[in-house]
C-alpha cells in the first residue's frame, strides 16, 4: 500500500479482528457490475474452487449465494482469518475476469464488508436473506428457481459444496420453525 494513502486515511490499512470459531457474513462484489460468472460452467468451476479453498483455510460454509457480479458467504472460521479465504476468492475471480476486460481494469473495490454476527440471533434471518437475494434482484421468482445458492442443501439435496446445515436446523428447532 502507498504510504501516502495511509497518511490520508489512517483506517485504510487497519486489521480486522480475528475471532476463531466466529460466524461472519461477507460479500465480494465487482465494481460496475462486471460479471464474475457468465455461463453455468463458471459457477460450477467456482464451486469446485471454493470447496478446495474452504478446506485449505479451515472455514465452514453455512450458506452462500453466487450472483453474476457478487459472492455472498455465511461462514464460520477456524484459526485462520476470514481475509485469507477472501483473498483466495478475489484472486481466483480476478484471474478469470481479467482476460475478458483487460489486465489494467479494476475489478473489485479494495475493501469489502466482513460482518461478525451472533449466530444465535442472526443466523436464521441471514441464511433466509442469502437465499432470497436472487428473488430480490429479479433473477428468480422463488429461491427454488435459482440454482446457485445453499438453499438446496437446506432442503436436503446433494450439492458440490459441503454446507454445514446442522447449526441452522438446530436454531430453527429452538424457534419451533422446523
């Protein structure tokens, strides 16, 4: 990072708080709506990559939604910081997008939201929201109509990505919703 930029904005290089075992919601969205995924094969390839990256970083996937220009993840991290997984995701996506748009183009904003959540309070509404993102953006009429989310894992269907559904199912049982 440019030292001058750090002086202008002292918070620009701050470190995120790492809480092993914590649950986070993070989004990686491209600038200007650049598509990460153009074809169904792009989604499949990313899911295979993400399965490997989750395993390598010790991150447990609780929910996800892959939109054409964004990746939404609900995760529980292990000993490695959440930023390690997100750097891998950014690098993977950038390497696939750059040949389409040019080497010098900015693809992702420098910073991205990573929100620490209390799963006992927010996991149920967060997963519900993640599964409804395609509906909110007009890409599907219902979550059942959009194949690139963890919605189907929660319905008990097999997916390429291993989604940890037990925690949410337990929370729903406590709320008598399932």
